[in-house]
C-alpha cells in the first residue's frame, strides 16, 4: 500500500489484519527513525475505561506501533497521563495497557510527573507562556500520536490536537481549562508540531454524545492517518458530522498556517466513500465543574480516593423488570462485574455503562442520584 503524501488517509474495515496492515504501511511511508533513537507513543488514555467504551486507544494499535519501532532497533516509550482526577496506575491496569507494555518491554511514563519547560518558539514574543510538558515526550526523537475519534463537552471534538493536553503537567491542565482550552491547545501544538512524526486516529470504536468519557460507544471501524495533524483532525470532524470550521481549535490552527483543514482525503479500499455518521452532540457544558476539579489540590485529593471510578454512574437492577437474567449485559462487561443471574459486584464495576447500552430489556438502568450518593459515600468510607 502506498499513499499520496498530499492527502489524509482513511481506512474503513472491520478486519483486524487490514487495520494492522494500514497502520504499518503508514509508518513505513511517513516515519523515518534512526537506530537507537527514542520514540514517544502518545495514545489517549484519559480515563480508566477500556477501548470498547470509545474513550481510550485500542491496545492492538499501541502494540503494533511499538513493535514497528522495536523492529527498527529504536526504543518506544509510552507517554501519556489520564485527566486530572484519575489515578495513573488504575488507568493503566483497567485499560490493559500495563500488560501490553510489560509484554513488549515498553517503558511507561506518567507525563504529569516529570516535566520540562516548553518555551515560546524562536522569534516569538519573549513574554509568551511557558508550558510544562512530560520530559519523556520532549526528550524523545519523535512523537507518534494515537488519539481517539470522539466528541468533547468543551471543545466539540477530541482528536489529535486536543489529545496533546495529555502531555501536560497538572497545573498546566488546570490553567488550560481556566483559560478556555482552545488557544492554548493550538499554541501547544504549534510548539510540538515539528516533533510529531505521524498521527493515526483510532476510530475503531468511537464515542458520541457527552465525550470525552461519558458518551456512548459507536462502532465505526475507521482509522485516519497522516502527517498534517490539522488535516487529520478535520477528516475526523467530517466523519463525525462536524464542520472543521465550526471547531475553534481546528479553525484557529488552520488560520495560523499550522495545517490544512481543507486537505483532501483518500479512503481505502479505493472508491469507498468517507464513512460519515452524524454523531450525537455533547450536552451544553459551562466548564465550571472541570475548572473546579482540575484545581490541583482538589484533583490530588480525588485521585487519592480514586474518585474517578467511584464517582461514575453505575448500573442498578430495574425494579420494573423483576427476575431478569443478565446474560447479554454480563457478556459486554469488561471487568466481570456482573454475576449471573443478576448480581452487580460494585467493587469490580468501573461505571463504563456498556451493560446499560446492551440491556435491550432495560433490566439494568443508571442508578439514581440518591443511590449514587449513598454508594459513593460507602465506597469512600471503606477506603
Ligand atoms: S457492570 Fe456495567 S458499568 Fe459496571 S463495569 Fe460492567 S459493563 Fe461497565
């Protein structure tokens, strides 16, 4: 497979071998790395939710890229951090990323912990803001981004550019949210742009609705790849039924000449139309909650009590469907938290909502606010 370098490339296929071949072909054509170099892999691991929820990057994709780097006798390093309130270890365990990294001997680095100053570029305003970015990413010889195809409650979409926030220190994340995200995200991309070798958006299972972590999974079987991150993000927007011009950070980046949101695309296999599906939009969100929970001392306390999982809405048995057997619901549960015929083990439940989506009989429904408050309190006391 060879690619026209002036276009963004899209694969739509449910076949894992075709997906792997597409990823390898993109890497072969677009990424040049030297022996013994260090390449940072930047997936989206924003929350303790596995890839089938639409929130985080597929494990096989991380694995494929890491193997490709190793075959070139270079060193892959996985650099990422979940959002403010999530505990790094919990996310790596629940997503399964720790097992993949262990099996392939990939170093994992929490980008929030050891950071370096990323200063304004040469010839920029000397008073420009200084960002603090994971040292493992800044010190690497290149970055390969593997973001997710999903909606976002503050920025409409979360794709390659927005995903770069996963490289920031805790205080910088808070500051980005306080200032409104878009202009900072574009500036962050501008400073990191020369280091990003390739972006491949994982749209195998995407997320619609109230993303980036509370939306609904959508099976799309799509991968979007290219070296112009703005062009790649723009195609992601089209696929989700958004106009890139309407997404502030993408339009801003385009207007600043950081990429081309009007770049043409090519869909593989040849002749396939762009797989467009209008995604459900996120609910209106003032961002107040995010501003509060990203305040560093508060987010540190929430991480310490692992509120990121406890605080999610979990399922309860629907009293209107008595005696239900939860076979379909148990089949989709990624943590074996449903025991047949109808018991939910809350200690194992991560609140991913997959069982509620799969419950066509409505035997499982989201817990009420009162049930949630009591359960969360009980879980926090236990800890
Ligand atoms: S019980 Fe439901 S919400 Fe909880 S982890 Fe399983 S599928 Fe997700």
